[in-house]
């Protein structure tokens, strides 16, 4: 039953469990979405119209109307499932949800627009696609699996650091390394005077005459974690490729190409997030 609720409403099972604990006996449990208000800019993002930052610009320019009245405040409260939103006089319907996997090439930045004029991941997408935003980030020098979607709630669940979904990276380093280095990454590396970072798993994939490839698995969402750990150990990173996000594999997708997730892949990611959430609630209740 919990699984069915999750797929239908977009809420993870643990959210229903917590809501049920707060619901007095004899009263019907309401969908947590029904009464919730969010800011107008965020509402446009959730509807898949554009990013929240672009929505804020449209609102401040007076191009957005809420229930027939113009609003210039991006934080104007909105009931997403009952209020009516218009942009330039046209109603904004909920866009069909789209879930994309991109093999991000090296040298492009993960942003919609870049003030330095650098190429972005959007140069890899078709102009006919609806607006999509990245799920997390890969820095300019990194490559590999990047998810994009117009489902902002789904993106937030996947990128939430508390979710602890595994991210797997293949890393080419400019040194001959062994399993002692891999063990050190798992044990923990002090990257500055205040912070120690750890890999969940690490091992040597192969070695050459002058360099080696490592597989490093992280379950945290810290900025540039792999690069910072190896830099602290004075190991040069030559290439960094994300090859998996939770159960989702990059596979043979060509560099710079994208495809839609299959229904099975989407369900597998949702299931991984749900299992992680149930485990977190269980730990918290101990």
C-alpha cells in the first residue's frame, strides 16, 4: 500500500508514515500537498515552466498574474493545486514530466547560462525540449552521468544529502597507486583543518606505466569531494567520470548525447530513494 501511494502521489512512504502518526483517530489523512503554500517563483518551477531564478525575473517584470492579478513578489504564497497562474496572459499548465540522462562531456558547465560565455550542458539538448534542470552538479572538468528533469520535487529528493544515494566515479590519476590509497580514501582524508571526507567504497580498477584508474563510490553530496580528497593526498586527477547514480548506469551512451529514462529506470531510482528514507526514519526512531 505504501508503495502504491508513493508512485501515485510523488511522496515517499516515510512521509505518509509520519503523517499518519500525527493524524487523530477517526479523521481522514489528507495529502500533505493539499494545504501547502509555496512561493510564486517556486510554483512556476514546480510546474515545469522555467527555473526558479528565471521565474523570479518574469515576476519582477510584471509578466506573471496570480488568479487574475499581477504580482511582482516572487515569494507571493501560492496553493499549487488550486490557484491559477498566468504568464503574459497565458495559463501555465503543469508540464508533462520528463526525465533525461545526459553523458556530460568535459569542458561544459552545469548551468542554464554562464556569465563567462562558456558552453553549458544545454548545448547538448534539443531546443524543442521543455525546460529541464540538472539534478545535482558535475563541475566543468568532470564528465559522465548527469540527470535533468522538470520535476523539481523529484530532483530535490534525489539530490538531498540525507538520501545517501551512491554515486560511482571512475577516476584516472597521474600516479601509480595501490589498494592502500583506496583504503585511505575510505578511512578518511583531512581536506582542511576542519573537515574530513570519506569515500563509501574505493578500489583500483587498473594501472598503467604512469597512471591508474580508481573506482570511488560516494554517498554524500559534498562539493568536489573526489577532487578535494585526492588533492589533499597530492594525487593529480586526470579524468573524473560519473558512471552511476544509485542503481542507474551510464552504460554505452555516447559523450554529449542524452536519452529519456525508461519506466523501469525511473522506478528503480524512486525505489532506492524510498528505501533510503525508510532506513533514515528507522534509525531516527531508535
